[in-house]
C-alpha cells in the first residue's frame, strides 16, 4: 500500500509587539530617515508587522506555533517522530533551533522529555525554507522514516534588519507557523518542485560570519530589490506549473494560492501569470510583513482558522528567497 503524507493540523504565533507603519516611520524619523505609510503601502502592501522583545528567540516562537498545530491535529508530543525547523535566524550557531524547540515544546506542553529521541534539524533556504522543509518531511514519511512530523517555519528577522536602510527595514517581521504532517493512505501532498541558483547569492544575503569570536563582514540583511523582483515572479510561475504537471492537475484545480508573503506586487503578479483570480490569493503580508520561512505557514494557519480554507480544497504553496532558492508544493488539504 502506498504511503502518502497529509497536513492534519496547523498553528501559528506572532510576538505581541505589533509595529504599524506609523510606528516605524516615527522611529525612522528619529534616525533622520524619511518614509511614510503611503510610501510603504504603495510599494509593498505592508501596513504592520510584529517584532520580538529582548530575550525572545526563534525557538520560542516556533514552540508556540507548534503547540497550536499539535492541538489542531489532536496529536500528543510523544507521537511526533520528526522535527524540522525552517529558519535563517537560528537561536545560536549550534545546536539547531529544532533541537532547542524540541526541549522547549515539551516543557511548554507539560510533557518534558516526550519528544526526546526523535530526529530534529534545521533547514536553511531563507524565504523558501518552509517549502523545502515540507518537501523533506513528505519524502521521509513516504519512505517510512517517519510517521508524524512537525514542520515549523520561524524567524526573528528584526535582529538582522538594517534600520538605516529604509528600502529593507520596512519589509520584515517576526513570527512562526507550523504544521503536523502525518502518514496517510490517501494523498495529501501531491507534488513538489525545488530549485536553487547560487549565481544570484549576492542579491539577497546577510554576508557576515563568525570567526575568532568576532563577526566578519556585515551581520545585517542586504537586498537588491529590483533584481529579486525580476527573478521572483518568473521562477514562481515555473515552479507552480511544474508542480501542477507532476500532479496531473491544472490551474483550474487550485482553490487557494498561498505564496511567500514578500510583497503584494510579486504575489499578485504570480497569481495573474497563473490565471488565478485574486480572490484565490491568501494575503497576510499587510499585517505580518515578510516573515521569511514563517510566512507561508502563518498565512496557511490564518486562512484555516478563519474558515477560508476548508478540508478537501487544493492548495498551492510557493516561496522564493536568498540563495537564490525557490519552490512549490501542491496539496489537498
């Protein structure tokens, strides 16, 4: 009998501190940098984002999102036999944020040690990270290496933003999203498509590294926005079409498009290229900003909990990020 994987629960978490465009503009003004709510909304579609407070890390956000996903799946921590965290902002150089989350989630749910022993590791593909992580978990379930996986996207991008660069500091936010992916006799994830092109490493990166107890290079995000935009729409369309072809489906079968929430222009451009009405586009970028690997699971959970997404509907998830990486996942929810 063929084994498939299905999402059985979703969860998300946003840090309490909500920062509106007005808040951010006021802070930038104190730095002598000019911006406005209209300027931000017109170029990005973003109206607010959430930032963590001091002492709150990626694993903290991820553990909260994972707790909600486990509850939605009616799954006990002891049943999880695989943890994958997609992040570009890990708690520390090592161990992985997944290993730290493994401990914290058990403590958070009053089940300390319940997740001990199962494999836990991070995936680093920046904004494509959740799509990559979901693909890895799907493959491990299909081969029998796991039965119930916890797949998390979590980021604290506020710590790597250059607040002296108004073109990038307005874009990003912090948050986490998670899903429980379980082995099933009926198809859930239908097809995936992953890519990377290292020739474009420099257009979106944090070029610093740690050596000899010091940071070498810049520890802050650098982005060529025009270059990213030009590449993003084209590769997202190709990945979506490749995924549909592998699944034997067409654009007409897609009930909801859930793209990485980077920029409303990129998102709407992708939907139009796929000939999907904008009414089928799940949008949270206006309230969350760009939360990198967390953005797709955050948007998914928001749409599920609002009743927008229903069981049995077909979803297209797709992301593009630094690396340059991109990919798509087609699934029946």
